[in-house]
């Protein structure tokens, strides 16, 4: 009897031990499976970019939903792209290019605070979506990305190549607008910004234009630099959006493009122009705008180039536009051009005294210049912001 009981207990214990062993094995298998799932979510998840740790382009569908959510508004989309990445890849190999991309992501991540989603779209192109934001914050972020990324990336490739980024932004509180539409607008603005960046392929077009003008006419480069400083200071005073400042700067660079078709003897003449010579030189806004319209990258500034010699009272050229028929950017360029002309002098006269120039700008408000802009511009001069 006892032996049977003992045998029965031993058999029961053996079953229990086997069951425990099965549970332990099953638990180990489950643990390994869960660990494998965790690794997949971190390293193989299609929503994650393996190089940087940012979201991948596969996350765009989720971004679309976040963008459309009513409680996300106002929501902003920023696109930022590394300029000259192909040069880094060519010189330092893809390893150097990858280091630049990672550093760019780190810079973007450190610059963008609050509710933000960063996606690596392709190559050195990133998209940032920010919710509950405002125009001032977005403008500051774009400026910091463009200004700071060059320094960051320069460190990782030994200082031999000055890498930087171009950025474009768009902010929306429209419940009907889609993420795809906002992304397209931001990307277009970014590409326009690339026209002004030294390491961008697109900027070579602008550089060639400036070089051509420099070869033919005196003081072109210095004039453009002064004009940019004057116009951007005015744009800042008017609280221009980031992309409008870019449009203003590009218009400054190209405003006298049409002069390449004007005789050099007229442009560089050391005396006052004759009536016929004035007629010829007054063709340059029309010529410049026609050239610009033929180049898709520049076409958005064609009207500014065409109108920068129009006057507020309608006595300008070439179309005799009046008041607000003249684009705001063209009105700013007209002021900056007149100021630079008076303070820099011309072949036939010396520079005019600053006090005289300021009084002239104020007194011409309402006739030659926009009456409001002329006072803002003159105030900036007197505050030494444009000197």
C-alpha cells in the first residue's frame, strides 16, 4: 500500500516537474519573442529612419492626420535640406555624408522645441511639423536651422567644407487645408531660398548673373550688398514672413538684371544722360522681368523687377502704376535704390549729405515713394539701422 502511494507520488511529482519545465521553456520563448518585437519596433520599424532616429517618410500618413486635427491648429510645416550634400558624398564618401545628415538632424532636434515631429524625407531633406505654434516662433526656427547647421556640420568633416541648410516654412489654421498642400508650399519656399545659398546648385544661376553684371558695370557687387542690407532691415521692421524676406532679397539681387541689354557707355557714363539715353535705360525693368519670367525658379519675383522704378503718384516707368498697384517689395526696392544712389554718388556727382537724403525721402513720400514706407525707412536711417 505504501509502495503504491510512494510510486503514485513520485509519478505526480514527475508530471509537475515536467509541467514546470514546459512553462519555463514557454516563458523563455515568449521572452525572446517579446525582445524580438521590441528590437523590431526600434530598429526595423518602417516609421523610423535607421540612420538618424527621426521618423521616416512612411510616417507621412500619420502626419496628415495630426495636421488635420482641429486641436493641432495653428500648425506649421518646415522643410529643410542640406546644401551641397552631393559634394560631401563625392569628397568624403557616403560615410561623411551620413555623418552630416545625422548632425543636421541633431541640430534640427535641438532647435525645434515643443510639439514637433521630425521626418527624414530623403537624402538630406527633412520635414518638421509643429503644432500649436505661431509665425514668430517658426521664423526663428528657420533662421536658427540655416544659421547654425553650417557650424555644426563643419566640425564633423574637419572644417574643409562649409555645409549649410536651406529651409522653407508654412503655417496654417485652415481646417480644409491638407498636409500635402502645406508641405508643397514649404518645399517651394525652401527651393527659392536655395537660390540665395552659396553651396546650393540653384545659386550658381544667381552667381553667374552677378558676375556678368560685375564684368560690365562698376560697383555692381557693392550696390547689391548695400541694397540687400537696406531692404532686409525694412522687411524686418514690417515684420515680413521668413519667405517674404527671401523674396525681397532675391529681388534685390536681380533688380537691375535688365541692364545687361543696355549699352555699357550709358551705364558707366560720367555725365548726365541725354533724353534718348534715358529712354534706353528705362527699358531695363521690362527686359529684366522678361528674362526672369523665362526662368521658372525666378518667375515669382518678375513683377517686383518690372515695377521697381514705378512711383506712388503714377509718374514712374514702364507701366505708370500708381499707389498699391505697385507691389510692396518693388516699393521697398525703390526706396533702397534711391537712398543708395544718393549716398553712394554717381559718376557725375558726389555723394549727398545724409541729412539732405533723409529729408528728400520724407518729402517725396506720397509722390515718388509710398508715404508710409518712406517715413519708416527714414526713421530706420536716423536710428542708424541702415548705415
